[in-house]
C-alpha cells in the first residue's frame, strides 16, 4: 500500500478533492491531503512519508525530492510541468507525469472570454468590435487548440494554426488551415493565441519582429506561459501602435507600465484562471490519481515526461 499525497498551495475545489480521495481510497492505497499551505516547510514535512505526489503549480524541486525519500512518482495535474525540476527528478529516479488534455476545454473557453472582454473594451460603454468574420491564429495546435477551433465555429471565425509536426489532413478535417510559420500566423490573423511550452527555443520567441506583423487591431492572447512573450518588445510595439491589444492569463512582470500606458488595451487576472473550473479540477485531479494508481499497480508509465 502506497501513500498518495495531494499537495496544493492553491486548493482544488472541495468536490474535486472528495472525488480524488474516493478514487484513491477505492484502490489499495492511502490518501493524504495538504492544501492552502502557508510555506514550503509544510510541504517538506508532508512529503516525508509519501510515495506519490499530486501537485498543481506547486514547485517540486530538489528540496522536495530530498525530503520525500520514498517518492517514486509525481503527477502535475495539468499539461505544463515547468514547475517541476525534471533533471533532478530523473537523477532521483522519480517518474514525472502530466495530465494532458484534462483542462483543455477550460483554457479554451477562458481564451474566448478574454477575447470578448478585450474586443468590447472591458465593457466600458464604448463601441467595441465583434469576433464574427475575424481570423483566429493558433500557435501550438494541441488539445487546447482543437477546442478553440470547435468554439470558433460558433463565433463565425476563420482559423489557422501552426504546429511543429503537423497533420494537415487532420487539421483540415477540423476546419483549420495549416500555417507554415509563426510569421504567417502573425501576418494573417486578427487574434493570435499562444499554446506553446516554455522551453529553450520558445522563451521570448514572441518578439518585436513578430509583433510588428500583427494586422491593424490585432490582439495577442497568452494562456501558455509568461516567459514565451518578450515583455519589453510587447511594451515597445504597444507604445508605437495604439491599435494592438494584449490579454494574458499571467500578470505581466511590468504590470505597472501596462496599467499606466495601455488602459483598456490589455487584461490579465490577478491569479491564473485558465484551468480554474470545477470540471477541470475534477478531470485533472482524478486523472492524476488514476495515473498514479496504474503506475503502482500495473507499471503504467503512459504519460511519463522524463
């Protein structure tokens, strides 16, 4: 019997926790809970007796691995896993998994909510613009991108997408036009939505050269990672062109500049909201629990990322 610790500084919904707990307790494993913890020491103390760990955006680094001497697997309840030190985990022989696709619809809906909010100028009473007839460009056509393509049909938008290793036939079946480069997306699309990981070749990849290609009234949507956008370049182009807008699921590092200079041309929530739905909480949390159980009971490493 293994102990599975659900450790989240930003807690899952109550219903999600209860359902995760039920999945674990219906197996041959023990459930342990740490949520809304005040400091890292609480996590280090809790992980001491854990064989498995479920996290959200919590930092899992060498301190956590050293404290959790029994840890064999950590699952990030979500798609991105840059909050986990993959190299150190691999050296400690700890399996790292994510739960791809489980919160994809939540993020896609969040994108459209932000697109509506910015296109209607924060609903401040002034005249905005409609999404119908506009072109949406998706950079990184994975699970979230596919949901966005589905939703866009109801808004009457044309969709183009870039994917590193595309399947053009499948994309066209989805009603999406394949694009060959970031540049093509930026040059031809009114709304550009980012869905790429923060890795060596994408850090700061959304730079001045790309941003200058946006059509008049162009909007950049970032629910991927803060680091993929070169913030200084974004500020520069927004200073030069008062038609460009920016919405992000991450508060900019230089938020004061955005607040001072760009008023209703930008938006970011106080806290990341893309996956913050009851459904996404449940889907990702239960998927994480089941992956851990299958790892211990069947040796299943399907979603291993290291």
